[in-house]
């Protein structure tokens, strides 16, 4: 059985485009926090973005397969781009780590319900 001390800490970052989420997350990572890396489909990496570090860049087919297999805690469509957070990524918070999670505001409002899927 896991004690409260073993559960770790989850910090959810959300905000509009250009609000500084990425800057805050970078600073927390420098301080030793782990980050949740979301999956994205429908766009190529931007200059400087690293697969597996900034996002898990996957094909639309792979994203749909993961969605259909129930692998995402949450997912959203932004125009032509799909973004989702896999259960596997967030499970780190249950292993005594400090984890920062950057997500859509709609999903952030449902974090408690989303996390219940893991418990």
C-alpha cells in the first residue's frame, strides 16, 4: 500500500498561448522536477523541439490507436493537431516524484476526475 508520502507532487500548469507555461516548466525541470510529456499528432516538431522531451511526436494513426486503446487520461483537438496525455506519463506522480504537467485549461478543470482513472 502506498502512503501519502509515496504519492509525490503534481503541479498542473495551464494558461493561454504566450502566458509563460513553458518558461515556468523549464525552470522547474532545472530544479529537479520531472515533466509530463504529452503526445501530439498532426504537426512536425518546431525548431529546437526534441521528440520525447518536448512532446512525443506520433502519427495520427498511432494517436488514434492509443486513444481507442484507452491509453490517454485526456486528449484534445486543436485545429489539425491532436494532443493527449498518456496514463503512463502521469503515473510518475504516484512514484514519489515531483511532476509538472502542462495541459489545456479544459482538461485542467477536470484534473481530479482524470487522476481518479489512475487510482
